[in-house]
C-alpha cells in the first residue's frame, strides 16, 4: 500500500496541530477519522510517525523525516495548482502573515489593506503575536521578525530598518521634574517588556540603558504604547508608532536612539510559488514606504 496525497495532508495537519482534534478542526473531519488515516499511513510506510501521549501527538524521528517529504509534496501541489489554474498572474486565496504586535498594529493594517484593495480575490490574515513563529507548523505562510533566524530551511529577506526613541506624553512631562540627562531617568516610572518574556535579544531596549526595574511591563507593544499615552511613564517606542497618538514626544533624542530591522521570513520552498513571491514583493515595498512615511511625521 502506498501513501496517498490526502493521507499526507492529514499527516501534516496532525504534525502542525499536535493532536487529532486540532487537525480535525482544520480539516473539518472527525478526529476518529483522522486517527484511522494516520494509522493507515503508518501501516503503509511501516513505521510509527507519532509518539502518542495524554498531551498530544509528537513526531518521532521517522515522522520528522516524513515531514520534510510531505512538505515538499505540499509545495509541489500548490505550485501545480497555481500553474494550471493561472493563479500566478494574480493574487487570490488566503495568505496568513505572522508579525510582532508592534508591526501588526502600526504598520501592517495600511500595507495589507492596500495590497488587498488591488487584489479583491485575496484574503489576508495578520496573526499578531509577541513571539517567534513556527513556519514548519504552518502557523503562518510567512512571518516578519526582528532578527534573521539562523536555523531551519528558511528564506530571509531584510525589509527595512526602523528607529526607536525614549518617549513620554506631554502630560507626563508637564507634571514631572525636568529630564536633561540620562541620570535624570533614575526613579522614574518605566514602561517596557516583561523581562523573562522577551523573545528576541533585539527587544531588550531597556537593558541597553542600564534600567533593571520595569514597574509597568507587558509582552505587548500595544499595551506599552497605551500606558505611555496615558502618562503612566516613559518607555522606548517605535518612531512609526508615535503618529498614532497625539501628545507623545521624544525624550533625550540625541542620547537615546536605537535602530532595529524587520526581516521577512518564508519557507525556503515557497520561493517556487509565484503567488507568494508577488505578495512578498508587495509587502516589502509597502512596509518600507509605510515606515518612511510614519517616521517622517515624528
């Protein structure tokens, strides 16, 4: 018995969701049916592809090897459908983009809305999560990161640099003692990331300033942004976020200024899909333009 593509499709869903019920929800198939199809696939290949436990399904070593082949088949099927269906000449279907919530909230809405307006058959989904995305599990079709990954079969493209400054609301500064030097920051209420939830070293802004205590902390840039906007304290914020709220100003801009980068991260095999290439090109152009536009307003 040889595996069928449909069996591999079910295998990929279980590998990515790590459970029969999760795969069933994605595939709209009863979990018991998913389990039978996985058992049939394992019988066909003569190996256990998953280790079962009360917490879910984990790939075995054989399963990891099968995953690489199944993903290659998936990519080939997508390329064939694009070619035969003529979809390479237009953007349609669904594309899911993962991004840290700063980019997702302050950059991507306009960028992706513009792309969608030019491609009415395209559905764009933005997953805003303050962590690294697992593309092999198809949490997203592509993702924006703040540093280039060093492992995995991934394609990485530098999108743009962006600037960050220490900022505060005018209301906070009116009611606080003057800040003329970095030493004047001592004892001030500081807004920042939860230290043990910083998922990338490039986000450790306050560590660069020697600030150890963060009395107002969140893993979400949007929460930090709104604390600063509400005059709760000072914090490091993206320049591109500042135009989204009136009354924010830079503090010690000549002394405290940072530059970071955004990177577009994709499955290496997706470079063969013209549809993904065209979306990536439009996204890159849009992100660069939007960062430049918003930073020019600060």
